[in-house]
């Protein structure tokens, strides 16, 4: 007899313990019995004996259809994987001398991204002589901080990287 690819619970003759606590197909606790005897009873119902809690003492086994059990466990795992959201970093680029309407448009996008649960990286690009006026950039990023204070927290405070000033916001 070959062993199954052990990617699921042990069942029937692959259960290693001598005795198991048995639960039948209707959820009734049949008590502790020898594994061989439990396998025979499961076979009478046309089911398999599946170890559902191998770490208990004695292990708990249930009368189930192994194929159906594995299929439903796989379906549950797929549903869990599908429902989880990965957090992305979205980037918003601005200039230090941005106009009010442009600023409002960018802030609307920042609010949308944070509302979706994504992090937002705000990049300020300095060109030419703007670089000597770093305080303009700091004032702008301070204004961004104040505008999103109730929905986001600052994950990375404003810092200069070459000709850019960066700040990262994360949802609260």
C-alpha cells in the first residue's frame, strides 16, 4: 500500500494512533475506540475515518468522505486568499509652487487611495532655483499632513532625496 501525498489530514489506515475518539457522520460522539474498529464502522456507512484533531489525546477522528473534505478545505482556503487585500503604495507627484485647484485635485486622489486602504507616497519635485527654498516644500507637506490628519498617519516623515522631498502616509 502506498502512502498518499500527505497534503491533508490522515485518514483510514494512515492514522497512526491505536485508539481514537470517534464522531460519526451525524456529529454524535461514539467515544474512544480502536482505530481498526472505527475504520470498519465508517466503511459500513460508506465513509472514511478522517483524523480531524491529531494533537488531541486521544486524537479525534470523524466519519467523512475524504475527497469531499479535502475539496471543501481547498475551497475555504481559496476564498480566504481571494478576500484578502494586498496593500499597495500609490505615488502622488507635486511641485512646491502648486496652485490651489491642482492641490485640491491631488488631495482628492490621496483621500481615495487611503480610503481604499493603500499607502500613499507624496513626492515633491524641485527644479532649478526651487531647491534653495526647501521651506516651501516643507510648508506644503505640512499642509498635506493637516488635511489628512483624521484619515491617515505619517509613516515616513518628510525627507530630502536628491532633488525630491518624500513623505509616506498610511491609513489609520
